[in-house]
C-alpha cells in the first residue's frame, strides 16, 4: 500500500493493476520489461534512454516529455499512447502499433518506423510537423491507404496511396 501511495502521483496507481505497477517498477529498476503489461502506466518526463520494451502492451501509456532516445519499442502495442513532446531519437519502433498516437512535437530523428501501423494519425498535416530526418518508414501504413517504401529517389518520403 505504501508503494501505491508513493507512485500514485506518477502512475495513477488507483486505477492500475498490481501487475502493471510491478512491471513499471521492474522497468524503472532494470531498464527491461519485454512482453509485459504496462497499459495506462505513466512515464511522464522520465529519462528512459536505451530501455527495452520489445513486445510490451503500452496501450494508453503516457510518455509525455519522456526521453526515449535509443529505446527498443519494437513490436509494442502503443495504441492511444501519449508522446507529447517526447524524444525518440534513434528509437526502434519497428512493427509497433501506433494507431491513435499523436506524434506532434515528437523528435524522431533516426528512428526505425518500418512496418508500423499509423493508420489513425488524425491529420496528414501532423506528418509535416514531425521530425522525420533519417526515419525508416519502409512498410509503414498511414490513413487513407498510404504505405511507404524505401527512401524516394527525389524528395518526399517514398509514400504512395495503395
């Protein structure tokens, strides 16, 4: 109960399961929590560089302002997660489900977004506001059936309607 009280302000402890709380604590102690349940957990403004979360369930998690440089988020379920002003430089998001994620203000330089599902990004304008320098988008799927191949020969992102 003391742990719950201590983490309440950081993670919304009153609404999180004991499993999620234990997984969050394990991640913060070891930087590893692959294939674990972290639904609705809060990681606001935390330094999470180089963490390993491959295959984790991160639906509705809050990474607002978090520093996730070099993080392994491959194969994760990030549906409806918050990343307001997060730093994802060089992060591995390959195969992640990013439906419903708002990426405005997120720094993605060098991130691997191959084979991600981004079909519910709310506006094409959001893509123009994203920092996509050096980002891998091969196989990424966006709304309206737009998919991306490898880097284009002349400008753009190599994305085409299906």
